[in-house]
C-alpha cells in the first residue's frame, strides 16, 4: 500500500518554494493515498526558536496546509511533538545510522556554516530524526523539494541497515522521494530572488530573497521588480537559460505557477526583456497566492481551531505509529 509522509518546519514564514516544492503536491496526493502531513516543530528547534514564535509559526504552517487545500478529514495533519514515536524511534535509529553517513550531509554544512563546532547536536542528527519521521509510519512515498533528496537517501540506508541488523528483511519499506512536481522539474527547487545559486529558505532569508505566501500585492511586485536578473532579453529556446540562473529561476516560477512548460513560457516571452516579464510574473504570483494568503489570515485568527486540528491529527497519527513503534521495540529487545 502507498503511504505518504511529509513535513514542513515552523522555522519562519511559508514561502513560494515550500508551496511549489511541497504543499501543492500534498493537495494532489491526499485524494489518492493515505497521507500524513506534519508540522515538524522538533526539527525547527535544531536552530534556536523563540518559544512564543515557535507556537505562532506552528499555527502558521497548519494554516498554510489548510489554506492551500489540504483537507484534515482526508490527510492527517498534526504536530510532530504530539506523536511520541518520532522522538523514540529517532533514538533507536541514531544507533543504527553511521557517523560517516551523517557527515556527508550537505544541509548540515550549509546550515552550520563556518563554525560547525557551535551548531547544536540536534542539527547534526536532523537527518536521522527525518528518517524516524518517515519510518514511524512505514511511509513509502515522501513528497519533498529537491534539497531533501540526500536526506531521503540516508533514510533509505537507515531503513535497510535496520532491516539487515535485526534480520527482518521486509520490516521497513524503502521510502521513495516524490520530487518532481505536476509540471516536471520546475518547482522542485525555487531559488532565492537575490541569488540564483541559493535556494529560497525560511531560516536564512536575505532581504527580498523570499516571496512569502502572506506578502501583499505591492510587496510581491516590489520583490519581483528588485529580483536579480541580467540585461539580456529572455531566450527563445530553453537551452538559452543555461548559465543564467536568475532568469532560469524566474521563468521556472512562471512555468510552475501557470502550469505551462518552460518552452511554452519562452515561446510567449522569448526576445522580451525583464521589464515586460517581471510585471507579468508578479501578476501571476499574486493571482495564485492571494486566495491562499487570505484564507491563511482568516485561519490564523482562530488559533484554537488550528490547535484542535493538530491535536486530533496527532491522535490519529499515533494510531498508525504505536503498533509500529511497539514492534520496533520488541525487535531491538526492549521490554514492552
Ligand atoms: P529552513 O530554512 O528552516 O530549512 P525551508 O524553507 O528549507 O526552511 P523546510 O521546512 O526545511 O523549509 O522544508 C519544507 C519543504 O519545502 C521540504 O519538502 C523542502 O524540500 C521544500 N522546500 C524548501 N525550500 C524549497 C525551495 N526553495 N524550492 C522547492 N522546495 C523547497
Ligand atoms: Mg529546509
């Protein structure tokens, strides 16, 4: 059976990359599969979070799920810390994963920066907690952005090593990443508006680098106008976007949001400059995200409602994870 798990960290405001790389896929998947969508607050504290803000951001991510069209009656929507299996399984899997595997993770290097000695131990073992998130459900499919591909590979290795070490060849399935969007590769990696070689991120945003789902029309227009670009007109062929990371990113965003291929977008805008393309892009972004942001604002005005959704979701999620956790504990020789 196909079982889906994914999560988003309440580490800041929800941006266009999270929407296109993750949430939009969730909305499609929920109709067909057994889906679990989590607000991963345990991951968020791998870097310092103000407690009050962490709670608010948790509601913000829950609101984004619902506003984008995730139906909490269909998919299970919950907070990670509300389901004990995540933490308990993470410990066991920390003892399965090898230091050498974790040392290869590029996200740790990016997030820890130059002074890795001062990063939290949690940030270091983050990929193992992510493996636990997925395996606690025996999830088979994980819709994520391109940046999570390496962590998914680690989760697969952890699953295989657990199965091998405890001589249970079929215990954990090998989780498959679902990285491509509905419209192909575009959307799987949305880049910063200020630097086409860095991904758009919640946690280290430079000014004007992110479009947040809650940005208003003027702010979106301003950010896109200020987005880094180059003096050349847009090419007429997709090959002409190579070595032009900023142009490639902006065209990619247009293609993903409009449901057109990059080639189709270029057949429309090829030969024209950014003075024409940027306002068209701003208009499209506003058209697609303003209904979501309006609904997010409405939902965030009722935190008690959102809390109720998450708590009920955590109960439903626990019904899935408890039997799996029990079997894991018996397998490793814990008294249960
Ligand atoms: P942080 O900077 O705190 O890590 P983030 O913006 O990377 O935040 P996450 O909560 O780590 O967001 O990731 C949530 C989901 O969004 C993941 O599936 C991730 O792959 C996806 N995602 C994040 N950034 C992008 C992006 N720029 N383009 C496409 N998908 C993205
Ligand atoms: Mg991230």
